C-alpha cells in the first residue's frame, strides 16, 4: 500500500471522517482547514504514524508546514522511511 493511502486511512480513523476520508488527496489542506484536525488530533496522528510505519519522530523535526496538507505529511513520512 502506498504511503499516501496509509496516511489517508490513518487520518480517516483518527479524525473519524467516515466516507469523507476517500476525498482526501495530496492537496487536501489539514491544519487550519479541517475542524477535526486540532492539537489532540496532531498528537494522535504522530503516534499513529510512528506505530504504523515503525519510525520515531523527534519533537524538533515537527513543524506546522508538515501538517499543511496530506501531501506534505506524506512527503515527511517518505523522507523518514528513506533515512
């Protein structure tokens, strides 16, 4: 399964988007655009990414830009996987 598919599935689960999760794409804005994507959701998404992809994310690696869209979040995860 492609990284973006796993990210959109995770976002759908964490944000409880139901069928709306299928509308998420690389250009879908996250932080500040989806009302469900609040600070608690960010923390849960980070934990979910770490678990699902078996990676560890340092606090200093995180920025608001990473969470600006589904695409930027996917790029971040792909970069972590390539390390």
